[in-house]
C-alpha cells in the first residue's frame, strides 16, 4: 500500500486549470476530432457497403438509409469540450474533499501504464461498483496527464436533461441497453466502436461486467462490447490492442442503501437530472477512502498467441453485416474476459471495514459479541491472512483502534459500538413501512418486519463480498476437508489411503464446489493447480488443516477457518434453499415449466416464513432474499444443466440429464458441516 498516494491531499490536488498536454493512448499520423471521427465512419468503405446492403434489404433509396446512419451516429457519438471537463473536475475535487477522506491511486501502476502508452489502441476496463467509477477514471487520467478515453454509457443517461449533453462533452458515447432487433443500429454501433479503437487516439473505456454489481463482487463478464472492440485486431487493422484492467475500491459505496433495497426487490429509480441533484444530499455524509489501481497491461496479441490463427485479410474484406466471430474466436474472447475480471479482483483493496464485517459476522454467527480489543486482534489476524494470500490491505495496525472507531462511524447505519461492544444498527420498521411500497416489490411482498432484519444483515454481507475472490477457494478446501474428515470418522481410519490419495480427493471435491459456484465467484484463472497448492499450504500454516502421511484429515476450527466460512456460508445457504424450492415446485407442478418470478417469490416467501416463525431446523439466512444472487444461481443451474430454459418464454424446467435432488443433498451435507449453523435459526430470529 506504500505505492498509493492521496491525490486529494493538500498540495497534491488535481489542478484543473493547468495546461493539458496528455499522453495519447495510440499515436497516429493525424489525430481526428469527434466530428471528423463521425465523418470518417460515415465515409468508410464498410459503411458504404452497409448502406447498399440495407437499402437493398429494406427496398428503399440509399440516401434514406444514409440519413438513418447519420442520425444513429449523432445519437452515439462522443464529443469533447475541455472547458466542461475542467469545470467537472473542479466540482469533483470540491465534492470529493467534502464526502471522502481521500482518493488513493497506485502511483507505481500508473507509471507502468504511462510507459506503455502510444504503441497500440488501449482499452481501459474498470470494475463496476458505482456510478463514480467512470467519473473517477476520467478525473485521474486528467490529473496524471493521460488522454481521457471515450466512455461507453447507457442511453438512460443520454435522456437526462442537461446531464446527457455534459457527459457527451466529457467523452461519453452512448449505446442503447437493448438493440437486438435493430440490425442497422447494431451494425452502426459496431462500426463506430471499430473506428474508435482503430482510428482514434484517446483509448476506450467500458465495463466488462455490463452493469454495476449490486452485491459488490465480480459478475460474469459480458463479451459483446469486448468482441466489438477487438474487431480491428481480428481484421488486421491494428497489430495489437492493449487492455488495462482497472480496480476501483470504496470504503463505502455511494449507492449502498439503494443496492440493498434493489436486492430485496425495490424497483430501481429511473435516472433523471432531478434525481441526480436530489442525490447531492450525500455531501453531508462521509464515505471514507476510495482506491484506484491499474493492473498489468495485457497484450491481446500475446494473450491469444498461436491460438489466434486468423485469416485477417479475408475478414477485412467482409462487410460489417457479415462480420461474425467463429466459435474458436468467441472462446478466446471469453478466456480473455475472464482473465480481465481475475486481474481486476487481484487489485481490489481490502479495507478495514471489509475485515470488520468479516470478523464481526464470524463471531456473531457463533452468538458472540465483540469489544474493541477483540476486534483489533481480529483485524490484525485477518490483515496477515489477506497479505499472505496476496491481497492489498489498507489498514494501519499502528493506529488500529482509532481506525476501527472511525470506519464503524462511517458505517453506523449497519453496525455501531454500544457500551464498547459492536452490534447491528436497528432499522425502524415504521420507517421502512413509510419508505417502501411493498405492492411494487419485484417478487414477494416482504413485510417491513422482515426488511428491518434483512437490510443491515445484507448490507454487512455486501462488504464481506469483495473478500470472496481471496476466500472462495480456500473455503472450498476447508469444506472438502470437513466432508472427507467426516467420512473417515465414519469408516475405519486405517483404510483411509495415502497422503496422495487424500490430496486427490480434496482436489476433486474443490473442483465439484467450484463447478457449482463458478458463476457466483468469478475466480477462474487457468491457475487452479497452483492455487490449490498455495491454499493447502496457507491452511496448514494457519493451523486449520492437517493431513497425516496415512491420509487422515483433521480440520481445526479457529478464527481463520470461521472467518473464511462466514463469507461463504450465506451463498451455500442461498443455493441450497433455491434448490429445495425448485424440487418442491417440480413436484407440485408435475414437471411443468415455471416462470422466474414465481421461483423468486416462492424462495422469498419460504425464507421469510422461516425467519419469522423460527420453526425450521434447516439453514436460512437473510441473504437468501437477494434477487440478484437468486438470478445468478438460476443462471448457474442452467449452465450446469440442472435446469432447462425456454428461450421463447424465459421459463424454467427441471432437466432430466442431471439430478436436482442429488444437488440438494450435496449442498445440505456442506450446510450441516458449517461450524456456526445455529446462527440461521437462532441468532437472526432472536433479533426480530
């Protein structure tokens, strides 16, 4: 963390009135401005082919299609006004100083990025947790004298009065959220992206996750924009493209409460200028520190290597409407997208509140309360754990108690210190009843009483989730070891096999868990064997796992194991409860199809009933109410062939090729191995 500098520190603030001579992403003989870029696209041979193609297809004059193309380009195209950029920067500095303790940038990674600029087109791909992400990126590029990239933005921002124009003049280009049925728009947008990457000098920024992650962990990457951006490479227009993974981390996310409500089914408010100015009330709140780090630049040419044996000359002659990636190329792009997500997560900064959330949960699930001395010891332990796993950790152990008090105060809406002990902050049921119209909830109409319990619990889990990149696979290994230990205890220990056989069985069980949760925790990296060995050593070193030469497994629960499992357990519970409901629906509906909304309503109703009555011995956690994660789990079950999805209706049906009851049993056995299983039926419900 010593490489991070606070650019809001007095004397280091961005000087928005300075002379601006930025480094360009891609050196060209002649740089285009935004107007000339659109003309370049409109006059290209590829667009002329498109106009002729659609004129013939729609049986209309070519000039009519050309006007449509020009209008679409005006809708999409970015603009640049340095005066507006400067004024926006001044506003960001003023607001930033008011609402946060600093914006910290890894100066070493920034210098590494700057050294490589100018050689190839550059794609900046930040993680996406807040609307602040792309604002911060542009702000920091200006401060470090890098050309502000063109930023892909949704059309909902374009329609905001005045805001759309301002965003466009600071480098935003706009895309419709959905244009699958408008082939002409699709082809024109691809052509604009093609020119932006291959013929423009500023670089391009977009979010590979597609949308903000409302649960603060990585989402499955979307490859649509990435595929478009790589087209100039596939056609041979450029010899290489440089991809820069960017990690943006927040001590407290501005949209935190909004995200929790959305996860529970409260509809997302429509973006509007009025809503933007209403949101400015945040200037009276404290959001702590923000961190931005640039990953090691990825050369597309080197990453694809010999696998990318493409006939570029042939592809370059094809019209835009004929430009389609083949299966091999799509697989390469997916592999690259996964690597980008992996590198983003490696650079996420684990802050003090992430660790407080993790440690507090691990103790709370055991029905234990914590004083500040116990929290301090826990944070020091977790800091050591994360650093040994390879994470950046932003905690100063030399002033640990003041730092804990300060960050708890920032998050006082979730937890607070009362008489020296840490506890959940209560959400008034009456307030929720006034704020939330339950009739508008997307799935089951949760009662204000349920919401009052779920809101702080889910908010706490959100701040545990960034840790899961580092903890998921060690957690799988602990769970696999617990399962194998139980099996060995039930059988004759003398027949447990050898050390090598035990390691193989553990590895296979980790792979099985990885397969179930692969769309939940995006940790695929083609480094699985190396990571398994590293995690095995890590757990042995921290006294969690012992394996004898005879292959006998012993798991010793301590602060390390409980902290890791406390982050994973709510997801294990969510998947288990979803599968229980799916099996129940399948029996009740005689294997007929069922709609996604019916599934979500059934799960939420089921969880609420157990939370309120405390009559079930089974595992239940408020995070099981989270709609985004239930949808991710449904997608995962489809990808794993447990469910079939009707593409026309969007409905689900149980697949005959895999046994969903068998998956239910598989998940239940791990639920029963959790060291704090009493939490779900006692700790939460006792607070109701």
